[in-house]
């Protein structure tokens, strides 16, 4: 069950109940499903403030997600009522920052996230680094509040970690979004499918960091690699996807 998006000042909110098809065998919300939810409310929030999908389309441009970090305090379960909130924090260099919170109806924190976005020219597929389109984002509508204070970082796999090749994924119909390239959440699906099922099904996800380095489009093959590490006693898995030898995405998952 999903309600209409409503606003609290310049924060945008949506009430929902977690459906079974967005959960795993432990009845917990899947990380990729959270990303889907976040992307949808981000579209609605940006549109309400005059810099959404339709507004950018008039300039032949679109928002593309570049980096994201989300911290899972307690993943909600099937049938749980939740409130998803988002707000933008304005520009940070080339990036535009947007934060998210997934809460219980009583205000308890479930998931906190921060994301960094860029604008892409839909015709040239190149990033837009200036021009009128960037003036659409009214700085007066930003909210000076952090779900996560530090912007999502650049991910570098430590050179001393051995990489295990996990085969290829060919970008197909189910992977492609309204921009015509692989949707951001699909990379998380691919990454989790590369990992040992006992780890992903029995261990609680604490943090996910992801960088989107190069778009992939229908028919492209993405070669997947996994590296294992440990930080402060927590299992860590890096997953990187290469397209034509170049990094398409890289993610760090902390359990």
C-alpha cells in the first residue's frame, strides 16, 4: 500500500506498507527495493520543486545518480508500515545532494541515506557541467539537515585484495529504466547475486556504498568481480562491474 507524496515544508514524504515482493526469505526489505523506493520519491520531490524529469526533458537532459550511501539501522519487514522522506541539500561542487530517511510511523529511524546526482545530456550522453538547466534548482528550497552528514564517497577496492571473477550480466529488458540505461537498483541486485547466499540471507546489512561510473545500455555485457575483506570484525564485500574493460559500477557492502 502506497500513498500519495505529500510535503512538510521542503521535505517530501510518502506513507507505505512493505509488500511481500520487495522482501527476502527472512521477510526483510531488500536493499535494492529501498533504492527503487528512494528513486521514485526523488522524482516526485524534484518535480514538485520545478527541477524534475519533465522539467529537465525540456532541456534534453536528465538526472543520473552518481553515488549513494545508505546505512541500515533496522530493515523493515513485510507488512510493516513505514514513512519515506527525502529532501535536497543543494549543490556540492559538480554534485547535487539528496538525502533520504525511512522511518517507523512513530519516527524511529530504519534507514538513512545520502546520494549525489549529476545531469546528463540525453542526446550526447555526456554530463552537463553548466548552463541554464542547473539554474532550475532553487537553492532556497534546500533543507540544511543531514540523514548522513558526509557525502557518499568514492569507492576504491584495496589493491591487496584478490578479485574473484563471477561471470557476466547482459543488460536486458528488466534492467533498463526510463533513461534507457541500466537502472541504479539493478546493480545492487547484480552485486548481491554475486555473493554467497548464506552470507546475504543470514547476515544483516549495515552499510552499502555504491558509485555509478559509466552507464550501460541494452545488449552490453558487464563482467563482475568480487573481493572479500573485514573491517572492525564485520564482513565486507566489494563488487565491481566492468563494461569494455572500464568500471561501470563499484559497490562496498558491509554486513
